[in-house]
C-alpha cells in the first residue's frame, strides 16, 4: 500500500531577526514562532521537554505582575495544500501577544486531599505528579486577536472584514446554511438589499470574507493507492492533522472551567467507611496510571476517537461517508455530551473503498487495511506527542507539556471489530467467541500484546500480500487481516480498555432488538400494544397510542422510553422467570447509566446481570427466543458478552454513560448530512470541508466580537461562585457571567432553571422548586362555584385544613360541614404546575423540569387528567427502615389552588390518596415498612376510598410533594376491555409505582429504600 504525499506550499525562507531555536539555531521572525517550533515533536521539542521541568515554580500562582514577556504568533514552518487555496502567507504577519508573566506554576491543589464542592461527604486525592504550566501561550481567542487584521479590529472596526455589527449579523445568518448560494445571490440583488449598501455583493464574495477570518485547523486531502488493486473511485482521504485538532480543542477558552488536567481519586463517606467513587475519566484508574508514567510536571490530554459510517441518501444513490471525530477526555462529561458545546471536532472523512473484481473476503481485508492506514495518517503527530510530549497552550493561554494518549474509541460493534483487528463472531475486547456470548461470567480481556503477537505470527506463517491465503490464516487466529493497527504504535493503547461501552447500541438498541421481541413473542404484539396505549399520557413523556410492535426502526430516544415502561406493562402476562429476566436487564441498564459509581452500585450492577442469566432460560422455555428458522436455544448475542465488562471498564475509564455514541450520532447530522444536503452532490467532500471550516470560523468570530465589543477579557475568568453548579452550556454561561444583558451567542442559549425564577417556590431543604403560571387558569373562583372541578368535598376539606385539625387527629374523617365558614371567599386555581429537583445522582446538577397536570373533567376529557406524585404525609407508610419517621403516600393531584387571603396563603393542592399495598410489607427493627412486590420489585398501591366507595382526598401543601411518579395499572393476564388511557387510573384497582419511569425516579426510589 502506498500513499501520495499531500500537496505542499513552499514558504519564503525566514528572515534572521535574532529569534533562533536554542537547540538547532534555526532563525525565526518572532519569539512566539520559536515557541511553536519547540512545541513540535522532534529533537527540538524534546529539548524543551527536558528543559521545562527543571524550571522552578513561582511562589505566587498568579505570577509576577511586573514581569513582562512580549510573545508573537506564528503559523508554523510548513503547511499542506488547503482546500480553499490559502497559504500561510495569507494569514498575516506575526504580532505581539501583549504582557504575559513568564512564570511557571501548578494549577493543582496545594494539599493532597481537598473536598469536592457542594459534596461535603466526598473528598478528592489528587495525583502527586501535578502538571505545571508556563506563561506565554495564547488560547484560541487570543490568537485571533493577534492575526494580521488585529490592528484594524482594535482601532477601527472589530467586525472587520465586515463593515459593522449589523453587516456581520446579516453575513453570519446568510452563511449559516439556511440559503443556497443561488438564494443568497438573489437576496443580495434585491433593491431593498442594495439600499442597505452591504460591502459584499455575491455569495462568493461573502464566503471569501468568512474564509479570511482567523484560522482553524486546516483541511488537507491525500490519495491512497493500494498496490495494483483497482477501485471504483479514487481513495481520497480528507483530513486535518490530529494534533492540530486536539490543540484547537485544548486551547478553546470556553472549556476553561470544565476541564480537568490532574487525575484524582474521589472517595465518599459511607456507614461502611470511605468508598471509591468513579465518575469522570480523570477520577478512574487508567487516568491515574497514565499520570504515573509521565515525567514530573507533565500533563496529558486524553484523546477520544469516534468513527462510524453513515448513509447520505435513503432508497437511492447508495452514498455514504465515514467521519472520524476527535474529542478530549479531560472535558467534563456533562459538557462533552452536549452537541452545542462543540467538544467533538471532525478530523477526517475516511475513504470507503469499493474494489473491482475481488472476492468479498479480499474486499473486507483491503478495506480494513485502508481504514487503519488512513487513521494512522491523521493520528501520526498525536502518536509522537503521546510518546515525547509537546508544548500546547491551555484554555487560559498558558503553555503546558502535554502527552496525547489514546483513551477511548466510540464505535458500534462492527466498527469495534474493525478497530480491534478481530474477525466477526468474536468479542472485540475479550477472548470470548460466539459460543461464549451467553455465558454468565466475563471472559479475560483481549490484551494488545496478544493481538499484536497474533498478527506477527500470522505474518510469519503467510505473506500478507497474498490476501486470500493470509485471510485464511487470520481467520484461524480470529484476526481480520490488518497488519499494522493504527493503535499499535500509539503508546500502550489497548482495545480492551479504549473500546468503551456504547450505551446507545449495546444497551438501548439491544433492548429494542431483543427484550422487546421476547415480550412480543410471548404475549403477542396486539396485547402489548393495547397495554402501552392504556397508560395515562403525561406532559413531556412519550405516549404509545399505536403501540410499538409494528415499528421496525426507532430513534434512540424511543428505545429509552420503551425501557421505562416495558417491565411494568408486561407484568401479569409474562411467566415469572421471564419477568425477572426482563426486569433485571432493565435494572442493569439504568444502573449502568449512573453518573457516579461506587463499590455498592458496581456490585448491584453485576448482580443485576447475574440475575438475568439466572432466569434467562425461562425466555427460551416460554418461546421468546425466535429466529428466522424457528426457536433458538441459545443467547449468542455479542452485546450480552460486552455487558459483562461494564464493571471493569467503569473502574478503569469512569462512568460508562459518557462514552455513548449519542453525541457522535448527532455529529453525523451536523458534520456530515447537513453539509452534504447543502452541497451540489458532486465532489461533495470538498464542499463539506469548506462548509464546516466556515461554520467553525463563524462560531469563534461571533464569540470573539461579542467579548471584544463589551471590553471583556478573552480568558474565561468566571468567579468561583459562578461555577458551583455543573456547567453543561459553558459558552452561554461564560457570556451570561460577563455580559448579563447578552441574551445569546449565535444559536446557543443556556436553559433556564425553575430555581432561578423569582416566582418559584423553593422547598425548605432547597432540593425542589415549584412554579405556576403568572395568570391562573381559573382566576377568582368562588368557593360556592366549584362544581366544574368535580370535587365533592372541596369546601369541607378546606374547612378541616384551615381549622388546624390534622389528618391523624381526625382519623381521616371529614369533620367540617359542606357549608362551613372559611377565612376567604374566593381562590385562584391552576390546572398544572412545574417541578424541578436537584439530581439524586449528582447534587451539582439539576434534573429536567416536569409538568404535573390537574385538568378538570370536560366534554372532550370526561375523566379529566390528574397526574400522580409522591408526597410526605402523616397517614402514609414508611418505605425505609433508615427513615422510619418519614411517611409517604402516592397522591393524584386534582387541583392547584391559592386562597385569596391577607396575608397571602401558600399554594395548596387537593389530592386523592393511594395506600401502599398491605400484601407487601416487612417489619424491620419493629418498624412496619412498605416493600416492593416480588419478581417485578416495584411498590404496589391501591386507591384510598371512603365507606361509600368515593375516593378519599384532602388538602396538602405544595411543598409536601417529593417526587413525580407514574402509576401503571396491574393489567393481569389481559388488559380490561373497558379501560382507556383517560380512565386507566380511575378504573384500575391496583397499580405499580413504576420505578423505571425515568432515571431520577429510579434513583430516588432506591434512595428511599
């Protein structure tokens, strides 16, 4: 296999200005150019690596204010041909970077152990080998402020090359991809537009101006030739240097407060002592080991790769692309998993070979080799930096010696086999084969040395150029025919570690493809569809009016929503063993998505999987496993085997949720499909590259001009108090902090929380916020005119509440008369309220807001719609022996009301009560505690009724609400024919409190037990 060298642009010889490399004595135009030269892998880079650690740290972490260092920017010694035809000379002269103290200091904590903010029970122990940094670098915005047009932007027009802010806003919108070039030209030729006198007259002129904005990592192209083999189309690799992409991400000031550079071990105080907590990658074992291997004062930036083919056309055309994305494991997972953070950058469009006149086996081997060869081209400099270290600017503009090890590779199962160089029907991360996929125990990991040794053995046994014979030898060794894996010379990268669990494909799609099908095969699609259609609709929650059994393909969101309801709706129609197996797998998936893990949750995770394997034979016995040719008597499912390694991966790599391909699938839309649809479908790779180049420049220029016009610094200097809560939208948080009146930057806006609303009611423990609309849905209702609410005892209930007699003292009886006097005559009423809570898993995060409806009956909705909540109430039951003094009930909210009184009354609810079932309880230390029903492990409740059969309800404070819950009727063997989604809570007799309704409810119910 041979590759043509990319086209190079010759640069003028540097003029000797007195700035020389202290190692090779090469002359440069500026001092900053010397620094950039020293940051490249090679002998000079090694000189700086050897020199920096010997420098003494400064006494003050802020540096010496009197020390001044004027550093200039440089665009490097060489460059490849760009798609836009611009050379380095077009980027302008080097300019001074301003005053920067040339001081070395450590950003790590001053002591070994420091408390985690807002989590008093947790402590962090940082790695003793903490990275150090040197003043004198530039973050990306500072580099933008040093380009050739900086003097014009500083003195005349910050929006240059655009004439004004309004012209830039117009240009930014026109170039956003909404309009084609033809449409833009038509708009610019309108007389109305000509009257505005913009400085660009055509779409081509507009795009040229945007492409002249400060540089981002440049695109290159390179043709790959594979010996004498002929391909349908030339194999063109469109790529950006991996090290440049990583450097670009690393020096982005947006990530300044959501990036860790020092590994740490986190511990939480429990009754059994201190337990290790695994969350972010930097808290896991592998990060600690990587730092162990580095020289003193060095840091590492963990490289995350992601690759997967994605189709461009549906039905016709058969066009597809193979994007390669890069990100940094140091960026906090909550930020990295948000598409709006732009933490994943496109590094390449990999070629998709289609060879002529070869067998499928040869096609597979050659394609795999092209994949690894292409990835190696992109990652070449990253491998060198991983080994030798390189000097990069961090988000604060400080220089650090950075190593770039491969940390994770996000891919689905077929792509994982390709990356691991393993043949099909094998595990990519263990030595298990297809016959072992259903085993209840994990098999030993497939280590890098085992794979590389097998490849060497295969090469000795047969000439790799004899593809047919070599392929046969490789199959016997469970290899795919690749001779040089791209990860083979990338430090100690081991596929058994960096091929991390993929929640989207390995859990959620697995659940849809297998668990759902088992249930359908056993109880029938029509019965399952009817049960799903009978669930009470809730705002913000997917309803299933047409069921699920006939759908062939769903989104990842629908897969997740199905997991939330399948165990509860299928209960009663499934054999007990099958129900236990389905419930155990669901529990495994919910536990595996924890933001934080400790020894207890990892044990529960392993036990859930063990429980599935214990009961799985029941699925086969009930006829759940069906193949194309009849019943299957095995569980040879690759994703089941991969699930065995989640615990090991969590300890080594951190919480598994952060490696899901959800974000990369989203990037397929923004980085592949959208640019393709905006192209002319011919030579679309080049057009996609240029479009993304412009988009990236526009995004940074928008942030740059926003900060410059406000006189704000180009370093993210938010105060510590502003960073106490998790920042999942760092760019908008930064701008909102320095520019309170700035509504948005580009199209990114932070989500408003209910806690921040001045009208919200906050619970006494500050854990829950409630909000109703400013205008009541039913303003100023007379207490004598409430028939439309269909609450028979509303007035006497209010009488008992305002009399001060507790529910227990009344034994639940209604003592007030129907015409009892009240301290008010009118009240406001609402048919819904919103609730938001702090996450049970992570107190630094907020769970999404939820809406609770209390819609009264009407012609279109005879039963109304009243959602259910968990409340604290004196007549309730204990659901935890550790919280024996706390009593809970499930309640159905009928109306939200506010009596019009002076002084103002608090918000009240009229609710109907549900008791926990007397059939399921336990006595612990003399305390009667409600217990979940066996097999399904969910609480069962029954409606509390009076002697006359009417629902028993009462008035409570809004603050008594603890949690939103979903009730699922106990359908039994067959759903009642008279039941509908509107009356299911009224007709049903017993209900499951669905513990899988969402992840927060799942963990909240676990915390109550």
